[in-house]
C-alpha cells in the first residue's frame, strides 16, 4: 500500500534538513484558531495546527498557546488551596471555638458543618485548574456558548441586586449604625431579612464558580489568574463562618458593598457577552476595577475604626479577619490594575525579548510568514525541522519549538489586546 502524502512529506523533511515543510493546506488547518491583527493591518493564522504522530501519518491536534498560561494556572491552584485552608483554620480556631452558632439556621443547606463548603471549594479549584483544562486539551472551545453566558450574567445581575435589597431592608437602610452595630439574633422581621441576605450572599459565592467554568470552556486560561482563583476559593469558607456565627450587624457591610459591585460587574459581563457590537461601549472597564479597589478601601476603613471606638457587640476576631482579607484583595486588584493599564508596553517588550531569547530567527520567520497568512518555518504547529535532536538552519527543535510557537502566539495575542484597548480608550 502506498504511504499517505503526510507520511511522505514528513520523511523527506527528516532526511533533508535544508528542506522546509510546505505551508499547511486549508484542509489541514480548518480547525486551527486564528489570531487577527486586522486593526494593525496584519493577519497571522494557523499558529495552532496539527503535529504528525506515529508512522501511519495520523495527526493529532496540538494546543500550543496555553502552555505558559496553564503553568500560571497551576500557581493559582496552589495558592487557592493554601488560602482556602488558611481561612478555614482561622475560622475554626478564632471564630468557631469562641462564638456559638446561630440556631435559626441549624437545618439550612450546608450550614451543619464547614467541611462540605471546604470540599466543594477544593473541587472547584482542582476542576478549573487541572481537570477542566485536561479535558479541553486537544479540543476546540465549546461553540454557541454565548447565549448561555448572556442568561447567566443576566441572572447574576438580578440575584446580586436582590441581595443588596435584603441587606438594605435588613438594617443598612433602616437604622443600622455605620460606626458600631451588633448582630440581632432575634426572629424579628428585620433580623430575619438580614439573616436571609447573609445566607444568600454566602450561597452566591458558589454560583460565582460558573465564571471560571466559562473560562475553561472557552479555553481563556489567561483569565484564570491568581487573583481570580484566590478570590473565588476563599470567599465561601470565610462566609460560612461569618454567616453561621455573625449573620448580621457590623460585618455585613462588606456583603452589601460587594453585592453592589457585583451588580455593576455582571452588567459589564452581560454587555461583553453580547458580542462585538457592544464592545465599543465598554470603555469603562478600568473604572470597574477602580470601583472594586474603592470597595476594599471602604471595608478596611469601616473595620479598622473599631480599634478606636468602644463596640463590645462586634467580635474583633471577625472584623480583623475581614481587614486581613480586604487588604490582600486590595493589593491583588491594585497589582492587576497596574499591569493592565500602566505597563502594557513593558509587557509587550518583555514578550518580544522572550521571543528573541528563545529563537533569534523567530521574528524574521514571523515577518516573512505574515504576508502569506502563515508563519514561515512553522507548519502544522511544528517549527523548522529536526535531525537527530539538533537544531537545523538556526531553528530550534525538540522542546524549543513548542516554546517558540508559544511565545509567538502570546506576542500576537498581546498585540491584538493592546490594539483593542486603544480602540476602546482603555489606555
């Protein structure tokens, strides 16, 4: 039986190191994602293609770009588990041992023990940082998911607005003191409303997990950052101890502010999920990040003031816990803001320098390939040719070729990101 054309091409290239592989055909790369730089007058496609495997000419899709992003996701997973465990230990030693549980919620779902909350959170961290990306490896992003994202964000806007309403009617709009407010454990209508608001705020932290699920299904691993994973993972276990032992009073101010920010945030996500037609009106993204930082500053000030006033009805162990987490989130959000809106040129320069270090011929290869719509020297996701594991014609082989393609994809995506920000006026 005559060997397939794919096998013939691969064998010829291996025997003649000076021969470059021909550009991939449209059929070979019909499933490969395209990186569009139309705003810069450029277009480079098919950087993710297929890699020859085995002697029968069979080919298997290879994801090139997510390599570095998944490495960062692994760091996020580690810190997500660490911070969740630290918060659970603090809650057990400093809150659970010193304050009695609210008997009104003894039969409520997930309120009997903190361990189900901790278990669900660890499953979330491992699912979005390890299992989910592993399942999506070699697969295309899930198609036609936008309508589901629109409905989800619309639900989140309504749900968060309802929680804001409960917090306001439970006390913050009807007589709560912003200086010192003890928790009311009675069965009065106002105290019950505040209890319901606190519980639904805790429950909403599990609903927020779906945010990361969409990132995985869309293979947007760059969004599964340290800030994102830590924030989503430590909130449920922290809120469990807060709701179980202090479901009202001074400490619920954080829940009120955070729910209001979520109304604004999910409104932004709702508009963004509607597609390119709405994106020119999303210039206010950086102000959303600023609003999140203002939130933590207000929560810090509201909690720190207890050090200067006599307020025996508010446990200092809970208020200082809120201070610590708010300070950490303020730092993480400020770092995100700085990297996103103040140092894009530095980040782009770093990517270019990385490309030069990995492969001196990368930039020239890219410039030669841009005119043809494919990168010169990169065919089916493999850069250059390999003879006995050595470099041929100045092009890296083996593990280096993955780094070359990875850096190329990262640089191109950053170019597109900067161009988009310029159009939206975000920089």
